């Protein structure tokens, strides 16, 4: 039986000779050999009627010299890929949103942002504004890097000029510093966060106060104002006036030789030097040694005498003016 096959997708015509007893599935396999179209992708029509039952050609009503139209079944359109630039932009936006969510879930990180980057802190609850500010910061850094590279190229035009040599060294050093900072951000990002100092509650003469614990301070100190509030200023021995020398110098207004302080419900004898600083009360190395204290950062406690545990205050428990730590921020 002679059949004419019209290839709708290309306009070509095939003339084939097949037996009328051939099944439709075998007929499609025959057409695959002729057209390279797999049977599952073939769509056959006879007089506008689709051939889809796996019967013989005779049973399907196909006779000699019939015209059969072969078309390709429509394939699902592949999902249009975004341009690489758009993909990169989406990835940046996703990372920024991840950073914003992390900051919102971490009170410490939120406080660090408040001190170091107030504009970002004010926008942290607005995803769009936060993203725009972050993107602008990145662009500013890119512009600065590009500007430095252009300047370096210009200076290298005349490398023998002493001024150019000096500036080239400065730019190279600055680039090394930036690379070092990026490395630190990758391996130890916690080094860029502010750390609150160690504070605990105590009572002096029944008056509750907050003291900062500092093993790097040689002396335990109290301000004259707090000594007055606690009713112990009458005990100040002015014969011990002088200067405390450390990172800077502070005037010592005298010394209180011994007063009982209460920590974690236990009374301890304590001596104070009178030094007016913003700290107020500083529990230094002299009293830490005297009472055999151990700073346990795993438990966030001060162990006193091996058996008394005094919990350090959390950030939320401390008055705002008592918060200390790293308050450095990059200049804009």
C-alpha cells in the first residue's frame, strides 16, 4: 500500500510503501527511521482525524494512496533563564535579606548595628530600604576600589617620581589591609562585633549598684558620687591621694580601706580607691585575687572563693549608660 506522508513542520513529502496489516506503533517506528522523530512525539492525522489507537492501518481506515499528515507534538517550553546579571542581583538580594533576618533574631547583633551603623539600624524593619542601603554601601566600596586602581595605574606611568613611589606604597598597603579585613570577616566575623564588658550587681551599705569586673585593672575603684550615695564617703582617707597610671592617667581622690559589700547574698570586705570615671565602680585585680575569684565565661559567672557564684548581667539587665565595649565604626 502506497502512502504519502506530509511533514507539517518542514513542508517535505515522503512516499512510502507499507503493508496494510502494519500496526500503528510499528508504523510510527518506521516513520522514526525516516524522520528521526520519536514515536511519542509524532502526531498523525488522516482527513483531520487523529490516529491514536494501536490498530492495524487497515482497521484505522487507511487505504492505498492516502495522505497522512505528520506533525510534532508541542513540547513544553523550557523555563526562560534569567540573564546572568539578573541572577547575580537576585542572589545579592537574597543574601542581604538573610543578613537582615539574622540581625533581627540576634539582640547583640542588633545593638552592634545600632552603635556602628545607625542608618541601617533605622531601616532594619523595612526590607526594601535596608536592601537599598546595603547595595549602596557595596557600590561605594566598589567605586573606591576602582578609583584606587585608576590612581595606581596613573602613578605607575612615572614610577621614578618619589611622590608617586610613596603614594603607590600607600595604595598597596591599603589594599593589603582591605584583603586582611575581608579574610577576617570570613574566618572570624565575631571580631567585628562589639563586646559588652562584664558587669555584676552588688550592694554597698545596702545600696544596690552595678560594678564592672576587669582583671586588667590593678585597683578596685569607686567614684566619689557613688561613695556619697552609698554613705561611705566619710571613710575616704585623703592621705592616699595620687594618680593612677595605665592607658591614661586618673586622679586618685583617696582610699576607703574596708567596707562590706554584698555579692550573691554573701558579704565580702572590700577596699576602694576613689577615682572619678564613667565606669562608676570597677572591681579590679586586687579584690579578684584577695577573694580568689575565677571568671568563668562558659557559665557567665564570677566564682568567688571556689563556691560562690555571681552571675554576670546580660545586656538587657544593664542600664544603657553601663554598656561598654567596642564602639569603633568605619569612617564614611
